[in-house]
C-alpha cells in the first residue's frame, strides 16, 4: 500500500524559531562546546539546559557559561525528578519556539548536524525527524558491541510495529514541531508514562498521530568527557517491556 500526501510547509523558513533542549548530568566538560557548536537556526534559536543533579560541578559551569555568552539565548533549569526524559519534558515545558530539538550533552551527535534536521522539518519533507547512527561508520569507541546489537534489534521491532522503516530508535536527537509535541503529550496516557529516555514515547506518539517519520544519518562520535548514563541490562529489559507493550497497543488492537 502506498499513501501519498502533499508536503506541508507550515511556516516560511525565515519565520521559524527553534528551541534546543540539552539534558545534562555530569557533563561539565561539554557545556561550553555545546554552546559554541550549536548553530543559529531560523529566525531565532534558544538553548535550554536541564541539569540533572550532577556531582562534577555541571550546574556551576552552566551558570558560568550563560554569563560568558550573553549574546546567546541560554536558559538553565534543574530537573525535578530523574532520568533523561524527565529533564527533556521540563525543557520542553519552558520552550517558547516553533521547533523542538533534543541534543545530548555528550556531543556524540555533533551539534553542527542540527541544521540538517531543521531544514528537513521546515521544508515539510518530514514531520518527526529522527537521527540514525547506523548508516555512517562510527568512531571506534562510540558505541559498545552489545549496545549496537540492541539498537539493531529495536530498529527491526519498531519497523514492524510502526510500519515505517526505523533504523535507530535510540538516537537521542529528535526534532518535531512544538504543536505536534503538545498533541503527543495529550495522548501519553494511552501508552503510559514509563519511558526513562523518551525515544519510545515520542516515536509511539508520532505514529499514533500519523506523523511522517523521517530519519537523517549522522556521524556518531566517541564521547570525550564523562561516562554514559545508560545501564545496558537494566534499561535494556525496560525497553523490551515497552516493545511488547506497544505490540498490544498499536499492532494488535
């Protein structure tokens, strides 16, 4: 079955504003680079950092960098709960602009790639833009072997469930219109609210709204500061649970 629909340009490129939300926990060494390397996009770009109770002085570094670059529109928040998605949701609740972006503070996805996401969604080629790390060759230590296997499994599972090809469900960089995100929030009770990362929650919500999901390949880099916040086995079991939950909610309803 082939479904055709016209591209929908919601606003002219020069009129679109952008909010980049950066959840960060123990990422002190990456904060300044995140600011310097995030390009200005559209009419205006704001950067919203959401600090997650760090022990390495990340919050103090955020305040220092905010004062150092007054020409940048930087907001610093402290998350109330735990987990990446809790931080992302707080950032989105304070975002003022048309396009919402997630940028991981480890900078393994280069901030310089964000304009590709911005241009794609504004052009109407896609309505939910997902990064994929599994096309270009990665740096040697960018992703551990078991993580790579898990990502490949979840990409196949999601392609089957959503009936759209998804190569990389767990790439942290996701971009969508704020008005669509508000609709995803409204439908969250349908799927439940137990995704600590937000990747599944957002993809499920986008699918339920029949948004056109489009993937953009990115060059995945090795982390240069800090360590990963992900537990492969504990979080992996939770993600498996969510896949089977989605089968019942989407595929077998």
